[in-house]
């Protein structure tokens, strides 16, 4: 399985119709689930090197439709990171204070410092998606945000932050089943939001905006990956594989020992 098959490249790669939500990468569930613990252990080892080195950082951005599995990915994949040095932030609709600033103000505050990992459950991309689909802001306000975001992510990269962006690609049928389960299961009623149904009704509109986002903001420095999300086990496996590969490519090293430390005996 080639991980780059899921990476957005060029105009063709930005089309969601080119990705199957129920793709399994040619794997059996048992194979992926057997390999996942080793991947999570490798993630934690690499994170420790990142934390010790204190020169670079990692930012994971999770976007996706309602019920696509953002929370589940954080639980089953990002949960492999040591909480010490990891920050998870869920971005909701901006509050009054946040609306009084530029749209990236609230985002920049949560960018990981050197040595740390941050996971965004939704992100600055909501400030393009929602205003566009729901027509909350005029086009001349939203349109420049593509360039603002691209430059912002370039700044993060140039400052030592590895940015990985994941779109969890769920099919409309699978989303219906998951939303219905929330309604049918009392213990999951807290997860149901009537707004999810309004967003579902605007499925095609959200698709069109996401494709523009992929086309205009996926780069070598901050790539987008379209992750098949109908099969939760494959979603988790694929995200973990991509994260491990990115950390390995950072060639992380423990700091060199201070002079004279070798051979020291504690008494």
C-alpha cells in the first residue's frame, strides 16, 4: 500500500470522487489491528525524541463531516502519544472575543511549541467552510482566507512545525447509519446535534468547498490526506502509518550528552 495514494496532489487529487470511503488498502481488518499497537509504540518513541530535542513540533489537523470519526481518531491513534507534550484542541464556532480578532488569532495560540504535538479537531478551515456554505460572510471576505491560510502554514513549517492535514472521508450512507445510531442509543444522545442534519442536507455544497480547500492549500510543506473513514479500523491504521512516516522523516535525535557526564557515578 502506497501512503501517497491518499495524498492530495494537483487538480485531479482534489476531487473527492477519486477516493473510495470504504477503501481498505488491500488489507484485512485482522492485519491492520495486529499492526496498530506497534505503530502506536513507534509513535510514542518518536514523540519522546521530539520532546527531548525541543527544536521542532508536530501539528495534526483533523477535518471531516459529522460522524466521520474525528473523536475516534484522536482516541485510538493520537491516544498513542504521551499526554506530556500533547495538546488536543476542538474548535467550535468562534465566540465574541475571537470574532473581534482576525480569524487566525484563536488558531495561532494553540500551535504546538518546539518539542510538542498538537491535534486540532476541526481548525481554521472551518472559517472557510461554514461562512461559504451558510453564506454568513461575503465572498470578498472569505476568498482571501485561502491565501492567508497557505502563508500561515508556510510560517509554521519555516518555524519547525510539521503540518499534516487529514480529511476523514465518510460516505453519505455510512454517515446516515452513524447519525441514526446516535438517535437510537440513549447513551449516545449527547453526541447528536440537530445542526448535523442541516449540514447533511448541504452535502454537495460542503463537498465543493472542501475540494477548493484541497486544491488551494495542499502543499509539500502542509499536505492534505484523504482518509477513507467508512471502516474505522482502516482509518486508524492509515492515519497512524502516515504520522509515523512523517516523524521518521524528521530524523529526530536525542540531545548529545553534556561534556564529562559519561562515567559519572551517583553516590
